C-alpha cells in the first residue's frame, strides 16, 4: 500500500512539476514527510531522484523542447550546479528543523512573488527581430500568436540559480521553485518558457544532493524511490497537456495557492 500511495503521489508531483517547472519536489516532499511519516532526509533523497526523472522527460519531450530556452538553460545550469555542490557542505551543519524552515520560507517567498506579478505578461509588442543573446520566440497559447521576449537582469537570474542550487540540496525541491518565479517576474521570461527552461536544468542541480544523501544512507527504501519515479514519468505528460490548455494567469494562481499551503504547514504546524 505504501508503494501504491507513493506511485499515486508521484503522478500528482510529476503532473504539477511538468506543468509549473518545479520538478515536483515541492509537492512530493510534504507527502512523504508529513503524510507517510518518513524522516525529512529520506523524503528529500527520494524527491531529488524524481526531480531528475522530470528533468529528463521535459528535455526529451517535444513540447518541452519547443518551450525551453536551451541557451539560457545551459548558462543557468552551470551556476545552479555550483550552488548545489555548495549546499552539500552546508548539510552537515544545520538541523532538520532548519531545513524545514528553509523549505517553508522558500515556498512562502515564491508564492508572494507570483501573486504580486500575477497579471504580468513578458512579451514584446509588434514585430521583433533582435531578442538579444538569450532571448527567443514562442507561440503564445493565450493568443495563438508567435511572440518574442528578451532576458533582462541576467546577473539576477544567475544569482537566483546559484541560490536555487543550494535550496535544492537542502530541501529536495529541485530549485525550480526559485528559478521559475525569478525568470518570470524579474527577468522578462514568459511563464511557459520559464517553466520548461527550469525543468531542463533541474536534473544536473539534483545530482550533488543525491550523491550526499546516498553516502549518508538516506536512500534506504528503493521500492518507494522506484514507485515515485514511475509515478512522475506517468504524470509528466499530463502536466504538459494541461499546461498547453490553461491560461498563464490560472497557472500562477494554482502555483501560489499550493505554495502557501506548503509554507503554512512547514512554518507554523510542525
């Protein structure tokens, strides 16, 4: 029954992870830790494995390739990986409660950012030929038109990517929970591009944390990890299908509501 429950939770996490570009960890960790009673370290270890599964699916799926900005992903991936490695050195010096507070605080911050920019659309008006080195074009499902965008505040995006790597290792949430809102709210990247680009970089970001958790003996239940990964692979296509049919504003509201619930649980009810 535990394996079946985790499989179903993985489906939900995979759908939401592909839909919002968060990797699913922000949803799976509370299920494993709170609903099933697994220690936070074990929940984080399993979550990081599913983050890699989501990232691989998005990178290979045709919808993910069309929406993602590969050049931007490669730049952010390097910085995010460095942050994730730095996070492995921090793990030994903080308690499980501090990690829970990091998890909850991150969710609360991101929800506030998303709600403050809920009506923002990062597209350039009129015909645009020069989108800069990291900009691009995407078909906007809301208007069915090809729209252009430019990436602004690249240094801010790099800083957030590094911080996302640290948070990924500490909390097992893949880093997308920071990267997606930052790219969309502050750096001029459309929501769907931010989500797909974030999902591409999550896999590399998760690897340092998995190595450390494995060495520390936190991956003690392979059947649960396998069930979570299979669930994520089943759920990810659903997330893409829904994402192509839902308005961006609705995606932002959904993301903010879920994050507020998670933040309240970890900050006030633990």
